[in-house]
């Protein structure tokens, strides 16, 4: 299984989360909650992909 796309998504999801934390004062109030929810959903999905990849590591 080619995990290149999974690794790229994981890096981008954690980067988005870091950017949201570091720049929370500069983001307009209207966008802050929605972007934080989207970033949290991406990070949760990235954790799921990490666990799924480790579980299926030897099955291919």
C-alpha cells in the first residue's frame, strides 16, 4: 500500500492545527470557530489514519 498521500495529509492536518493555534489572534472572529472545528476534524481523522496504517502494516 502506498502511504504517500496519507503521510502528506497527516503533515498538512497537523500544520493547519499549529497555524490555527499560533495565529488565533489574527483570524477574524467569524471564521475562528469554523476553522477550528475543521482543523480538529482533520487532526482526528489524521490520528485515525495513523492507527489504521499501523494496524494494517503487515497485511499487505
